[in-house]
C-alpha cells in the first residue's frame, strides 16, 4: 500500500505538479498530527493572497498549501485584529477528524492578560502555520479565525486536488 502512495506522489511530482493530492483514507487510516508551528510574519511581506483588490487587503484571508512530499499543510493568512496593545494572535488549535478527513485550523485573537492598556487601533496580522502529519495529508483543510469578543469571524475550506 505505501509503495502505491509513494509511486503516485512521485509520478505527480515528476509530471511537473507540486504534489497537492492526498491519498484516500483506505491507504492511511491512522493519520496523526506530528508537529505544529505558528509564526507571525511581517504584514508587509506578501503571503500569496490576492492583494489586487484594495478593499480585500484589510479583510480576513487564508491560503492553504498541501505539501505531500513533506507531509505538511502550510496555512498562510491574515487576521483582522483588534487592539494590538492588548491582543495576541495565536494558533488556538489544529485538530484532525479522521472520520471526515478534515483538518481544522483555528487562529484567534486573545486578550493579553499582562497588558495594562488597550487602545482602539485595528490591524492586519499576517501569520503562517505549518502542520506536519506522520503518514499522509488530509483531503480537506478548514481555516477559521476567532475573535475573543465576536466568536468565529472567518471560515474557509480548502480541498487537495490532483494535478
């Protein structure tokens, strides 16, 4: 079974694709998250999102890359944040549901309890998160942004597709 997975991914990458496909659950029934990383990035850096629409540059957004060669999901996004003087943007959770084959990534804006002052500025916070799986990638990734005072304010779903 694993040889078929490897050969399928190898042939996709040799054909000039970026190996975005994921094998079915039959080939890898016990996928597990092995590692998660989360970093804030300079908002001036491009994060591979559509920046051409000025109105959308200051809205919530996300993009997902399926890297089958490294068994990694890379989520790049931006969260419209409240006061940066008292809020902290964090990876709240990355959870995989084996039955539905869905990875759900929740990035949230939480109050920094050590902050003594809270100003009213609004900012766009760019982030990148890498989730590494042990065997293979899930078929679908759902990215959610949560604001502490408003709940879920953004949801987008991404599905791996064969080349």
